[in-house]
C-alpha cells in the first residue's frame, strides 16, 4: 500500500488570486499545508499538483523547497491532473487535499486513511457528513476506483471538482465516512461547521492570520487548539459571512 497526498494548488483563484502563496507564519500558506500533510503518519509521499500555466511556475519552483514533489497538468481538468500525479508516485490510494487549508490536521488525515484501509471503501471522506470546520477536508480514493472515475466522469463539474462522481454514484462505489466525533472526544470540537479555516477571500486570510497571532506554534497546532483559539478570541465573526462555493 502506498498512500500519496495530492495537494491541488494554483495561483488563479477568482476570489483571491495568488492565495496559496500568501505569507502565513514564517512561510507561505502552501508551505504550511505541505508541512502539515507530511506530518501525517499514514502519508508516504506528498505531491503538489499544479497546472502548466505560466502563472503556476512559481508554485512548481517553490514546492520542492517545501518538501513536496511536483506534478503539472491541465488547469481545468483537475481530476486528470490529480490522477496523473498519484499514478506518477505509484499510489495505491490517493489522498486529496486542497492548498487553501493551512490548518489541516495530520491526526484527521491519518484517521480518514485508517478508516479507508479498515473498511476497504472505494471512497472515504470526512465531508460526507459535515462535522469538521471548513478547511479540514480529507478524501481518500483507491486508485482502482479512480481509474473508473477517470474513464467515465465526463461532466465539467466532475473534472473540475474531482470527486462528485463518487458521491453521485453510490451504487457503483463503496463509501465510508469519518466524523469529528470519531476523532475528537471533546464535544467542543465536534460538529464545528460554524468555524471556517479555509482560504477563499480576504476575510478568510484575516482570520487565518488572527489565529497565527493568538496561538503559539500555530503552524503545527492541532485542530482542537485552533478551534479553541477561535472560540477564546471571538474570531469566527471575521469571516462568518463568506459563502462557500458550491461543488
């Protein structure tokens, strides 16, 4: 078994261009994502999957300095890009992470991978039942099932958002779900969909920087510590109005 984390990253965000290389802590947003993903015990390799567009040359140059491999592919066909990145790294399981989640928790990543292995499911995620803050999403796909998705998924939203075909065809693929209650014992850290620690707009960035200011060692802090910091300092209101883009 080889578990490869594919981190999809590009500079061309419509709402916050260049967001993945904004400064955070002592480095960049993408740098922190790579570091956190690499600290998951069940991850064997980390690949930043970016596009072949010139705008993404800087991502391709910097990612190896962050400790990640690089794969470049289609800007629009993200499904093909991530699939090729995982295949190139000889994956048996692809773990999909997005580069706008700088407080992704290695413990959560490991929990989702462990559940994928235990159940043998084609598709395992902590997003099938929303119970984690936005910015904590982890999806694990077997490469065998991903080959089927790559061959059959033809709609533009399938290719752009990578995993909808799994969710739209539960009769074809086995699913497994991980909730926050499966990972964290404290109810204060369960069902926290009111917290938003992803990066889509300027106010999201304001919140991430506020967490970084208030929380010692924020770059490596656990998700419960991040949630506690948001609660203790009333930070959730900073970006509570930001609407999540529909998938």
